[in-house]
C-alpha cells in the first residue's frame, strides 16, 4: 500500500483526462476549414495556388486533390460539408466529380454550374491519421492565356463528429497530462504537479473547442516519440536501480554483452526483429547496470594505469592506419566522381586561374563556405585535375582527425579511452566513407575537435601551462573554431559545443573562471578574426548563407506537408535505429541501409549512452551534450538518417563507445586470474572491429551496383580521366551528354575535346578517337558506327570493379586506321551494345 500512493495521482489524472478528451468532440461545434487561407497547405493537398475574390479565398483542384481534416479524427464517423463551385467554362454534359475516402467511392455527381454544398459521411482511417476526402473530377482549360488544367473550385469545409468517440487521440492527450505531472513531480510537491497537469488538461480542452484543426496539426498524435522518450527514461532508471543492487558486476556485464551481441546479429540480419530488439535492450540494460555499479572509466582512474609511454607510438600507429584507409585506391574507390565533388574541383580551378575570384561563400553551385576550395587548389595545382587530387584534402583531414579526438578524449575520459576512440575513428567505415569524398563535411570534426581539445585543456586546469601558454592555446583554439565555421553547415552549431566544454570545465568555480579568462579572451578574439570574412558575408547576404539549410529543412523535404512534431518523430526514430539497425540509405555516403557502427562499437555505444545518462561527472554529461549537438542538423532536416549532416556526431559517439568498452573490460578482467587475458582479448577485439569496418567499406563500396548508380556520373568520370591522361594532337570525340557534365568538365580541364550529338550532325571525326559510353542509347551507337572504322576492333576501357563490363569504348576513326591495323571482328553484338 505504501507504494500505491505513487500511482494514485497518475491513474486519476489519466482517467479524468481520457474521459474529458473522449467526450469533448461530442459537444464541440463542427470544425471549420477555410481553403485558400494562409497556412492551409496541410489541409489542401494537391490543389493549385490559392486565389481570392470578393466572396473570399479559394483553390482550384487539379483533377485529383485531397482535403485532410485535421482535428476530426476523434470519432468513428465524420460529417463533412464542402462548398464547391463549378465553372461556367466547364464543358457541358461531361463535367463530373467523384468524392472518395481511401479506396471507397462515396458519391459521383454531374452538377450544374454555380456554388453547391456537398455533404458526406467520412469513416475515420485506421491509426492516428485524420479523415480525408479525395476530390476527383474532369478537367478543362479556360479561354485565354491560362493553360492550367482546372477541376473545381473549393471554398471551405466543415466537419462534425458522429458516432462513438475514438479513444486513441484522447489517450494520447491524457498521457501528455500524466507526463507533465511526472516531470513536475521530480522537482516539486505533488500538489504543484497536479495543478500543472490539470492546467494542461484545461488548455488542451479549450484549444480543442476553439480550433480543433489547429491543435491537431500543431500537436499531432506522436506515439513513437512518446515511446522513445518514456522508454529511454525507463531504461536509464532500470539500469540505475539494478546497478545499486548488483554484487557481481562482472557476471552482469558479461551477460549483457552476450545478449546484446546476439540481438545485434538478429537485427542486422533482419531475422526475428522483435526478439533481437528485446535482446539488445536487455543486454544494454544489464551491461549499463554493471557500469553504474562500478563507475569505471573516469579520467582520474585511468590516469593511474601504467603504460603512458606507449601513447605516442600507439597514436602514431592509429594515425598511419587512418591515413592508409583513406588514401588507398583513392582514385577508384568510390568508383566515379559525384557531381558535387566535381563542382568543388571546378571552383578550385577557378581560384587558381582567376586572380580576381576570391569567394568567402559560394551559394548556388556549392552552398558552402569556400575554405575547402582554397585547400583543394593546392593538390590540384600540383597533381592536375584528377580524382585523387580533388579528394586528397578530405582524405588527409579525415586521417588527421584521430589526433584531436585522442587529446579531447584524454582530457575528458582518460588517455586509454582517448586512444581507443582514436582507433575507432581510424577504422570507422562511416568516417572512412566521408573522408574519401571531396566534401567539406569531414573538415568540421578536425577543426572543431581541435578547438574543443584546446579549450578543455584551458578550462580543466590539469596542467600548469602558464599565462603565455594559455593565451597561445586560446589563440590556436580560436583559429580552429573560426576555421570550423568555414567548413560545413554542421559547424554552425559549434558554438554550442564550445559553451558546453567551457561550462563543464569551469562550472561555478569563480577562481577557475579568473584563471582561464586570458585563454578564453584569446580564444574569442582569434575566432572572431578568422571568422570575420564569413560573418561579413552573413551580414550582407543572409539569403545566400541560409539557402541550402532552408532547402533541406524537414518542413520542405516531404512529399506532403507534415507538422513539426511528426517530422521530428520520424527523424528521432530513424536516428535511433541508425547506429545498430538501419543507416543512411544513400549509397554515396555509406553502404546503403547498413548500420553506421559495427556490432561491437554499436553495442558499446548504446551501453555507454544509457550508463552516462545517469552519470554525475561533468565529462559524462558533456559527451552526451556533444552527441546531441552533432545530431541536431540531421534531426531538423529531411532524408533521415543522413550520414553527412550528422558528421559532428561521429566523434562523441566513438568517445562514448570507447569509454564504455574500457569500463566493461575493467569489470570483466577485474579478477587477478583473468588479468593475463586482458591484452590478447583487447587485441582480438580491436582486430575484429578493424576487420568488420574495412570489410563493410572496401568489401562493398567498390563492387556494389547501387553505389555506381548513385554516383550517376561513373561514365563521365572514366571518360574525363581518360582524356586527361591521354594528351595528344588529336582531340577526341565525346558525346555532348557526357561533355556537359561537371565531372567531365573538371577531369578534362585544359584538354582539347570535340563533341558529337546525333540529333545535331557534327563535323567528321578526322583523326581523333571516338569515345562511346557503354550505356549509350541506340541513336548514339548508330552514329558512332557510321563514323568509326568498322574493321578495327574498339578498345574496352575502365571496366566496372569486379566485372569485365567496360564503362566506355574507344573507336578509331576511318582516317586514322592503316590497313595493317585493320582486324576482322567476330559477328555478334557490337561492343557498344554492352550494358553493365
């Protein structure tokens, strides 16, 4: 009975709210929907632009449009009345309108011209979706210059609830009231929490009476978001309570790791998904409880461990490994140059060739700051416009990032965790994939982590570096922060990470703030100076600076309008699954749909997040804050999960995984009898992690046709590289469709090229070779065979990895072939007909 009182208030609140919200629609007036009014895009789907006349606003249908009645999903049936006008210009005798709901035809009419009101019963769809009325009609064109296909004019609609109330919406709102009570109860007495819950119920009820459509749109039923929030809190609470009752942490940690790995295998193989998910959650809970019971892995405890003299050589090995994995076969993996990579290279060439072109930010063509292009201009000037040259900066930046992640990890969670994080970053398939693309995103972690590591050194006060040393570190940290702002969109949130590091290091210690003041002032000055050109651009061209961010924001990314909470719910679920279940589907960014972390790292990351969520050390809370900051660009944009936009989340995630892995290892090998097994087991685990990540990237990316298709410009890349590598007096003939692509323009820069287009007869090829894409259409192949030497066998060039299928063929023109070179060619299909 003593514990029952804790559930009395929540149960009473839920019951009262459920009854109130369920009965409210029966006494509320019908919801009104003004079609054509500002902000009606979530109601009128597939309509033409809004218009107005003296009678009010309206929209034309396009022949197949839908009205979505938000706020009318509270009952089993809804009575919808829609005001429609038929144009006098519609053809007489053929005009028709069909009213449908889902797959059900409700009515079909052939009405006269003029305004009419049509009423129909709408069944509520399953789930939490609002009822919809589909308007299909014949279309016509008005006389004059308006060539739009028009259906009917819709002015407004009213919808009233009928039948029994549906409890799903009422239950959701009741749960919100209970959560409000529970949240306030953590910090205040029950009477205050009850008052807040009752006030929320009253506000929601008033909103449902006044504007049911508006409240349903702004506060939709988002069960998944509530489940993630409540489930996450319950998981953390369970791990904390179990941790206080554990006596043999090693047994619990081992059981948790085994269960978690079994769950990982089931989830990644897409078999027994529910049992796999439960096993993963159970294993994470047990292992996190073991960590909570022992609390290993803090920076102070790991500093006492022997072996500090090995840090430098081990870090050097991590650096060499990272560079090797990012530079190996950089010209051919990934196979093909993506359009954006080529555009970046073209901008670097423009910087080299045009002394007057010195951009700060490039809107439109690139939509990123120009720092990447200045850096790329150096290897391009030395190596020429080649694939390795344009990708070299990103590859080097990705490899060098292991250095700042080590130093930041050393300051926050200890030197061994820092080394482990550096190793995990070096072999991470996610980070390798981004480092091998000529993108600016991978520059952000390099500069941001460098700035944060230097700031952490200033604010933690672990080393007496002196005033001059502190100022020097502050200047260097500020320069890195300013450079980070000039890299990629994700760096716009870097100031939040800076504030988090400073607050975690200094907290409320006034003496620490005074001690760190010179370094912080130097940081601010250096960051301002380095970022000043970009800040000037932002002040004068805010539209250009925010253009890309506005384009990819999740309010503009969906095929149909969705509310902010609906988009956030979808993204939260997708990013929650990204680590261990299903990652980025874009084959340019990673192996499509593969988890972003390997099974071992992913399990350690999940365990670490749960264990750190109840952590009381500032460093633990700081890593979680950095993780959230890194995920925000992805959470607030479309195409979730997006590996590039969340690049800033990689490093904190790996630091959390490293902290967790070392903590589990210390628990499992705490007994003296098992300490001898510690080094070989750690070495074996590292080897497995490295092999898994290397196989994920190099075993799939070069050979996966989905990757070739996603890069789209594989043939243009291969032909452009051939033209650049084969200089000669005779300009080759290239299809116009290839010659106008950005990858070809970059790779063939400075080389003479002639183009052909079958629909626009070109000059005779003369002595130059004719290049034919293997996937060319019949018209192009016919033109080539009419102008090429048909007695000489063409050369198959640049086959797709793992196949014998060429990307293009090189034909010799008739004038360039001597009788000795002419060879008979076997009958059958022409080489140009080969398709990959």
